[in-house]
């Protein structure tokens, strides 16, 4: 489960389909479209993405919706980290 930090939770992901800078930009653009998501950091070298989201946001549902909408770089996501 993502950790809560006040009204924000920190979410750490592994994105196996994010393999280069263009993929990372696509992921950032998709997450920027989610209301309240901030501090998005992507690293295509180790397929990681960390961001802060409102604690009330259903992260799993949101990521699935982005993937189902056709963002292939988010497809196959999994939560990682602490």
C-alpha cells in the first residue's frame, strides 16, 4: 500500500514498458492529467516512477484506466517500494 503523507501519498511504480526518454515523457504527461498528482519522477533506466497523489485517490483504478485508454507505457504497471 502506498504511504500516506498528510493529504498526499507517495506512490512508487515499476513500469516494464517505459524503456526510454520518450516513454518517460508519455508517462509524465498521462500522470499530469490526473487531478492532484504532483512531483512525478520517472527513470527509464530502471523502469521506475515515483509521484505524490491525493490520499483519497484510488491509484490502482487510475493507473488501470490510463493503461486501458491506450498508454502502453503504463500497461503492466506494478506497485513497488516501501
